[in-house]
């Protein structure tokens, strides 16, 4: 059990559009952040990424399920993200399950990579594309 991962997850879950200045307490200045839709380098660009994220969604919340430290300075978090977007799923909550791979030193993350289904996050909830993805999933099942 990693105290660093538990503390990081707690502090990350507390982030919102009003306290993004706290990102500097979680991430190094040269942080590399990657997810299926973005590739961000450096703390200023990460702050801009989160500013844009919080400007477009409401009720963004993370629930962390597992804190797996592989070795010193390396670990994984498993989570469920919940959010609402006024133009997606008629403003209803959207749940996305994912995992974060983190590398850290000196109590700051310098590499953060998120793994999740981009379709579940976004594409399945777009009017035309969503119908096509649901049809395709049904055909493949």
C-alpha cells in the first residue's frame, strides 16, 4: 500500500476549477501527461489542459478504487470518473472507468499516463457517431 498514491489520489480528487494552482504541489515542472486524447508537456500546459477541462464539464468527480505501488516511485491508480457535459447524453452523468500509471520523485509526479475507453468518455455520447459506435459494438458482441 502506497501512502504517496493515497495522498496523491485524495488531493487530485479535490481539484476543481477554483484551485488549479495546487497542480504544482502534485506535479513537477517538466511533467509529461498523456491520455487517449491528449499529450501534454510541462506544468503550464497541464494547467491549461485542466482549465479547459473544467470550463466544459460540470460535476467532475473521481472515485479511486486501488492504489498499486509497483516499486519505489512507480504505481497505478484505478478509478471511476463521473462528469456531466451539457451537450453529451442530455446532461446526464457519464461514468468512465480507467487507470493511471504514475512515476514520481521527491513527492511529485513527473509522468502521468491515463488509460480509458475514449468512446465511453466522449464518442459514444455524440449524436451521429454515438449511434454508429453502439451499432458496431452490437454487431461485434
